[in-house]
């Protein structure tokens, strides 16, 4: 007996799933199902939510089981909206700017 079952278990490969566009919860679940480990570009980014905007290696790449897939996440819990403009100074009854 050559121990081939043991060797096969260690040499198992899997395909990297398509994670781009998924929210963090979906990405984690799919990566677990595929047998890969996702690692966010920034610590805590997966817990903050948002969506996967990039991944390395690309979807469909064959890797060893338990390989890492690096992901970049979009901003999760807010703060990504448009910039708030500076307040407009009030106008007087004639439509002219008021003087302080």
C-alpha cells in the first residue's frame, strides 16, 4: 500500500469561484463551499460588509484546496456617498448676499 489516499487528500485541487459582485456574506459562503480561503485586502473589510470588487487569482483558476484568494471590498457601512457641498450663504430680501 503506497498511501495514495493520503497523498490525494493533500494534493486535491479546486476552482476559484467568481466572487466579484457578491456581498461579503455570499463571498465567504461560496469560498467555503469551493474549499478556498478568502483574505481581504484590509483587516476587517469582510466584516464591514460591502461587495467584492476584485479578486486574485481570477475566477476559474485551478488552485490547491485551502489556497488563499485575496479580495478587495467596496466600502460597506456608508460613507461612500457624494460629497456634501459647502453651505450657501443666506440671501437677503433683494436676493443679494447678506453681510455679517
